[in-house]
């Protein structure tokens, strides 16, 4: 029991699993050296988020404050590395033993935070060039064992909000079920809501079809993992260093994308994908892109569609479909799109498991730091290339996400007040209407909680 009266397990030691069992003594020593200071603080935070996965909490700072006595230590062993936990949340255990899926996710955290840091220190990752970033994304996915060499395109990425209502959540399960019946694997941001529902539905569809090797891949990043802790269905978890590499991992790993109702984070993802697919180099690369939800969410998608058409032009609307209240039709359209992906990649001799052919501009690849200055200086003016405006609009939404739930963004807002967003007057008016609609529909926070805006659109 910790000082905040949250129920905890006093001590627990777990042995390594997966790739963390096959480490040389040199690798173990490097990890022990790296697992200190700021890296340890990040590792501790991510571990706590995983252990706290069954709690509806979208405030990273609140999660940390509830368990001030929680800690985790690396213990060197000849048979791999062990982890010792102190004052860990009790919900991660059954009869004193850590739940198996949570344990697997913990060692994914170890691999992607500590091991990655030691590799970065040794100069094995180059984040100064675009090709270096893509190679880093590939390497992290390969170490996460999410690639399946030779398997035909079947991985559907599902995006959407973590705080959707029950009707929308049920709809995501229904779509996942139809995808599972057709043999599709699922990749999401790994959290609750629209990230959990498709996996849950697909698992039933897979069971009915006697498919026992289904992939339920979760891609997250340290700044958001406490707000969107991995759900229990995830069987492959990868923690990318930042949102840009997370998004690149989604689009290069996946073969098609379905977008469910969400908020600013979902709008950020939509603009990212539109920015990529609207690039001239990608015009022939088939990428099925469907927005869908129940009848009650139709207005949400119409607002998104209207904003996209106004800001980026009607031409970009050809990049996506909007299907309302029809899970079976969504699955059929997606599977037809996957067939086109297979034909294109076979003809071009592009790997099925990672799309090296997709062009991603530097505006989408290099990390955007949401300081007040950077947010105010975004080029939100029409008249520039569509993919470039989409890149800066994506950054505006990314900054709002940071201000809402990420530790860095929350601290920025506390210290300097709300982010100010400025640009073309008509575009800002449309953006302001869209963001206010998210607030009115309670798409900014978990249901039942009041939302205090972290932004001001200057019109």
C-alpha cells in the first residue's frame, strides 16, 4: 500500500521474455548503465502506464502522482535480465503474479526504452536524415517482431478516439469482427476506445475462422502511453520515440487505414495521411483509407470532410471514403483495397511487410516540439502545396494533443498559458468551428470530465 492509499504489490521480480532473454553480458552492462537518470525516469513512467492499463485515466501526471513510491530496477542475470518492481499497482496481478500479457508489454518497454537508448548512444540510429529515420523505424519494428515476411497484405490500421461513447465503441467492435472474419490483422494506437474495439471484434472473428496466429499490434510513444495505456488484447507492443515515428510506423507497416470517430488526435492522424497520400510521388501507390462510424457520428465526419475540402481542396477527398453505419461494407471495401495493395507491391517488387516506396516529406518526419513559439509560427495559409499545408495543420492538432494530455505540453500550458494558433482568417474561422465542435461533443477528454481549452485560435 502506498502513501496515497492505492493498493499495490510491495515487491515483485519477473524474468525476461522474448528478445530480452538473448542478451550478451556486454549488452546487459550497457543497459544497466543507460537505465539511470532521465532514461530511468522515462522507463519508470512507461512501466507504470502498462501496469495501470485497466484504469480509465487520460492524465499522465495524475497517474504518476498516484503512485509516488513505485519503482523498477534492472537486475543482471546470466539467463537474461530481470526486473524488480516496488509498490506496483495491484490490478496488474492475479494471486500475486503479474498478468502474462502485461508482463510481455513490460519487456517491450524495456526493449524500446532502455535497449534503444543504449543503441542510440552507440550511434546505431541516425535521426539526422530522412533515410536514417525510416531505417530506425524499420529496425524498431523488426526488433518488436511485428513483421511477417511473406504474408500477404492483411494488416489494417485503425485510428480513432480513446474517449468515444458506448455506441461508437460497439461499432468499432462490429467493424473489427467483420475484418476478423475476412482474415485481417489489426494495428492500433494500443489504448482504449477505438483502439481496443477493433481488436476485440477481430479476435472473435479470428476465433470463428479458427485463425490462431492473429496479430494485434499496438504502436505508442512515451508522451502518450499513460493516457492511452496498452489494452489487454495487444500481443505485439512497440514504443516509438515520438509521434512522428509512430505515425510513420503505422503507414509503412499497415496496408490500409480505417478511421473511427475521435478528437484532435484523430484529426492529426487524418491530416498526416492526407498529406502523405497527396504527395505527387505517392499518387500511384494504392492505400485504402476509410472513415466510418455509426449514424450518430455522421455529423462528426461531415465536419471533418468539410474542413478538409475547405482547407486542402475537393481533390484530396478522392483519397478517402466515408461509410456510415455499415461494418460489413467497410470490411468488404477494405479487403478489396488490400487486393490492390498486393497487386501493386507484387508488380513493383515492394515488400509486403514494410512500404519502403512511400514518400514521406521531412515536414512529417522530423519531430515537432510544441512550444508556444513553434505553435504561433506555423504556416497556416492557403496557396501553398497541399501536402505542406497538411503538414502544418497536422502540427497544430499535435500541439493541442500535447497540451491536453502529454507531460511536456501540460507543463508548457501551466507555465505560459494557452497555445495561440494564427493563420489565414477564413481558415482560422473554419478551424475554430471544428475545434469547438470537438469540445461540444466531449471529444477532448474522457466522458464525464470537464474540458478546459489549451488553445486559442486567432481570427
